[in-house]
């Protein structure tokens, strides 16, 4: 991103959408975006924690809170409809929701499926739901997908998590490539790779 693009993304009045927003990295991002003067649409399944954060940040600026599950297509559609209905704009979509349930390379298929649904397919689904609308906005938009150092270094002990985060890395790279093929596209894709938090 050029600095001019970044300043238009983080400008007061623009809108940040964050999944898994109630705690951790999502809540820290929400506080940062709020301090930039952005309007927020926060999504989480933990209604109590989401309400506490929303109440805190609504003292700074407009906040929409949507309770839902990232593994639900309908809930993610409701998130999109809420943010565009309330604000008519999205500058940042941060696909932050994730879990680490621990499953080995030859064990616990249900845990594998659940981690794939939360960590990978929710990101793919959100992109599918949001990207066409973002392209039509004709304004600068950044999609930020939460990866992990484990999706790159793939250390032993947490195979399912590493695979899901490696998938998010490749998906984000592919999204970035595809967006660059659209003439005069103002939508970009980015992978956030934190270490241990």
C-alpha cells in the first residue's frame, strides 16, 4: 500500500469490520481503529464480551455489534448487510476470528474439521460475501486476514492449526493476485502474521 492509500483507509469516518473482535488481537485492533476516528462493525459469538467492548468504544465513535458465528454463512451475510446498512462503506475487513484446538496429523478428525471451518473456511466465506461489494465501492479497501507464524514455520505439536494458517496464507496471496488483475482495483489483500500472543 502507498502511504496515500493507507491514510485513506484509516481516515476518520471510514469503517472497519472485525471478526473475532471481542477479545485479544481483534479487540486491540478495534481500539486502534477507533482511536483513528474510524466507525466500527464488530462481530463475535461472545455476546457479553462483545457488548462490553462495544460500550467502551461507542464513547469514542459509532459502533455496530453483531453477534454471530463465523462458521455460519447466514451470520456472515448478516454482518455484511448490517455494516453496509448502517454505514454504506467498508475500508477494512479484518478476518481475525480463529481457534487453536490442537489436533495431530493422524488424529481427531472432528477437531480438524472444526479448525478448518473456523480458521480457513470462515475467511474464504467472508471474502466471497464481501469482495464483490467492496470492488463496487470504488474506494480504497484492505482485507486483512489473520495468519500465524505457525502457518509458515509449521512447528510440531499443532498440525491442524498450522495447516489452517498455511491455507490462509496461500488464500490471501491468491486473493491479492486476483485483485491486482482487476483494472484500477482499489481493493488489496494482506496477511497479518503475529508471533505468539
